[in-house]
């Protein structure tokens, strides 16, 4: 849901920029239509990609090396024994 909202807000912002900036640079109206069409076509593609990532057991972290790049530096990877005993 958050991805859909973020995409909607970003698409709206890009459409507003295109409608305001393109005439200034004398880009034809079909350029604005092309941007809006690309944003509309991209929305279901992004939602399908998100669904695919959620269906994978570990998301994008299929390998341990890939997961190490997403971890916070200095964060413990396993809980300490004191946390487990309490």
C-alpha cells in the first residue's frame, strides 16, 4: 500500500513538472502526454514487481552476501544471550 501511495505522489509530481516545464522549452504537447502515459503504464508494472518480491521467501536477499549489504553497520546479527534468557 505504501508503494502505491509513494508511486502516486511521485507520478503526480512528475506530471506537474512536465506540464509546467515542457512548454517553457517548447516541447510539444505530445511529450507531456507521453510522460503521463508512461507513468500510467508503469503503475501496474511496479505493483506486479512488488507482488513478486513479496512472494519470494527472502525477498531480494536470496544469498547471504546480498543481505549483508542491506544490514545496518554495527547492528548485531543475532540477539545477545541476555535478551534470550529474559
